[in-house]
C-alpha cells in the first residue's frame, strides 16, 4: 500500500481522524501580490498546461512556479522538493512519491524537518487527491515528530493547477476547506501558502 492507495474514507478510518469541514478556513488571510515574473509565467503557461491537461504539465508549468514564488517571498529560507520518495512507515502504507513538499529548512540537498506543506497535483478531480494528500500529511506529521520539532500543524493542497483546495491537520483533527481558489486569483493562493509557512492559519 502507498499514499496513492488511500481514499478520504480509508485514511480517516486507518488513522482515526476526526473530519471538520469549516465554512471558509482561510477567509481572513490577506492576499500576497505576485511578482511581475510570476504574472508573466502564469499568463504564458496556464493556457498551455490546461490544454495539455496532464498532471505533469500542470505541476511543471503552474504549481512549480507558484511554489518557487513562495520560496522567493521568504528570501529562500524555506526549501522546496518535487517528486521525491517520502517513505516514512511502510507498515502503515505511508510510502510513495510526493509531488511537492515544502520544508522550513533552507537546505535543499536533503529533506529535513519540519515539513509544513504537501501539494498533490491531480489531473481533473480535486476530491480524488484528498485521500492521498491526507496520507502524506500524516506521514509528514510522523516524520516531524520523530525529529522532535514543534510545528503545530501540517497543511495540504489538492490542486488541478487551475483550482486549489486547502487542508489542515491538527493532531487527529482534519480540517477541509469548503472553498476552491482559482489560479487566476493567485494572490489569495500565495497569501494562504504564506500563512501556512508562518503558521498563522
């Protein structure tokens, strides 16, 4: 079993999660204006990525650009990992490849704790990616705990590139935001991601 085998129902059962669906988890988060560079990249890349329609195209042409912008926003004090093996606990099925991980460590050569955000890019269906993303969030929680960090929350994102949905794991309680955010409002997406790094959401 691996991350991709989990559905929301199976991950909830396996890890005894309590699911909370708030009205709008990030409604009070201030937007962060994208740089001119990101605006240009998204204007050029989004139509192409959506036309191609594959997870790989959306990851490379949209999601990667947004996360690199996040890294620059924090003066490269955080690190970004793409497509890496994240094998934490094989007995629990917490193994596999994560699309993107964001760590508070500035070191990019090796994955270090604490991990704060996991981003799972899906072809079309945001709901399809939630179970897998939650399993990765639980793995990150365990990874961090084994290294005695003090990060209170793990955040997750399920995205089609065009639409983004955010999650928050607080102990055994999983918060699923009811709102979907469009890449055309990338300032709000950047604001939410920034709040996750700062642990303000």
